[in-house]
C-alpha cells in the first residue's frame, strides 16, 4: 500500500496542515524571546560615541577610496595633506561633512547588529550544553549583518554623497543635509538610488561576520587560558586588544568591497554595476586601486571599534544589572 501524506483532520474538523505554520510561529517567538533592548541601546551608544570622535578620518578614507583621477576631485598627497586641505577650505565643519547620516548610520547599525546578533546567538545556543562553534558565530553574525544592512543602506548612501561634496565642484554643493539628500536621491533615482552599493554591502557582511567570529573566539580562548568561564568579564585593555585584533583581521580580509561600494554610491561617476566598477578599477589602477584609503580606514576603524566594543560591553552589563 502506498504511503499517504501526513494530512489528517482532528475532532474540530480543522486540517493538521497548519502545524508547520504553527511551528514556524513558535520558532519566531522563540527567537524574539532573545531580543534584549539593552543590546540595542548599548550598541547604539558605542556607535554614536566612536563616530563623533573619529568622523574626520572616515571622510578622508572615502575621499581616497573614490580617487579615480576625475579632474573635479581635489588632489591629496596623503592623509595629513587631505586633513589640512579640508580644514583650510572649510574648517571644522568641512571635516564633519556628512556626520549626521554617519551618526545615524553607525548608531543604528551597531545597535541593530548587536540586537540581531545576540538574539540569533541566544536562539542557537538555547537548550544546548555546548558553546557555539566558530562557524556558528560566523553564520550568526552574517545573518545579523544582512538584516542590519537592509534597514540602514539608504543612510549610508546619503553619508557617502554628503562626504563627497566638494567646494570646488561645478554648481557648488548639491545637498543641504541628510534629509535633503534622502529626498533628492529618492526623487531623482527612486528606491534603487537609496540602495546603491547594497550588493557589495551584502558581501561586506562577511566583514562583520569575520570580525565577530574573531572577537568571540579570542575572548573564549583567552578566558580558557586564564582558567575562567568563557563569558567572564574582561578589563578595558583586554576588550580593546580583542576588538583591535579582530577588526584588523576583518579589514585586511574584506577592504576591497568598501572601495567598490563607495564608488557605486559616488554621485560624480556612473558605473553599470559591481562588475563594471571592478573591471574599470583593475584596468585603470590595478590591485592597488582596491586598497585605496585602507591606511586612514585602519587608523579610523580600529580605535572606533575599540571604543564601540568597550562602551557596548560595559553599558550592556550596567543595563542588565538594572533589570
């Protein structure tokens, strides 16, 4: 006799085919039970603090990343020369051009990332006696990164556009601020304009995934070496060391996607997608073109990551103790 599908009707006359939907709903509720508001607040705070301190280096990094030889762009001979030139022409305000979407973007990104990452990690570890493996940390961080990028990509597009406004450009500055940029990009380019750079950004989730995997593994191995529980609290210098090492590892591995993404979002040049950016960059600048801006980027992101992680670790601990 052939086997029949698992389809029965209970005493109420309702089909049991609703069970998978109920199971899915149960998994969703289980996942949401691990959503902790303190992770959002602590991550957001860390991102905002580090961005306010180090935004000028982010501006320098992006200007170097898109430096493809166009005549309209200012020419810089190095990091110090770029900072001096912007300061001389526009003052402190010039160095903080694009800071509003950067603060919003960094705050929202770090807050959402820590929120999603800890929820996914908590869901995976629930009911288990063993810790997550390096691969599971990697996958959890990648999933958190995709969710975060989907929600925040329009903010990063406006930041890039504002950072790449030059006083010497034709017609002066195109955008008055973050809201003006969002409205104009949507009006002239639609939703696709707000999601420029999304595809390389998806590849960029590997950056956060590698960073969080390295951070978790470093903390766990270090605590095992000390003979204490793997989630034992560290002192500020230990958190800084773990954060710095994990960030340097992630940047060195994934930096080219940031160059591709910045060039796609640049309003002064037009590309026909990721492949076109990669082909033209390779043809005109070689392998070096994919690493333009990496020095100011490392100088910026390493302390930014350290500040963010230290603020996150201590503030989340403080908020948990208040509950």
